[in-house]
C-alpha cells in the first residue's frame, strides 16, 4: 500500500470564471510548467520551441477534463 508522508502544494488558488477562461488558465499553467526544447537550424533562423507534450494534446486533455467533471 502506498503511503504519503507529506504533501506540499506549490501553488494553490481558486478561480471563478466561465468555462472558456478556466480552460485557458489551466492550459497557460501547464505550458508554463512544462519542459521545452529549443532548436536552431541555422544562424539566420529564429529559434524553434518544442514542447515536452504537444500543445494541442494539452488543450484536448484539459477540455475533456472539464467536459467530464
């Protein structure tokens, strides 16, 4: 059996708004705390940021989570 000795919340907040704003807030939080890679193809191009998880996948997961609550 798994035992949790200590539980620490790094960010705890409550947001009351419409469903569209809540989804946007959740996605922004996830994107901010997700690992990102940066690639440069040559010296003349801007950097390309590659998320740990595709952004469209994060959005789909959040929308489904809110829809099935």
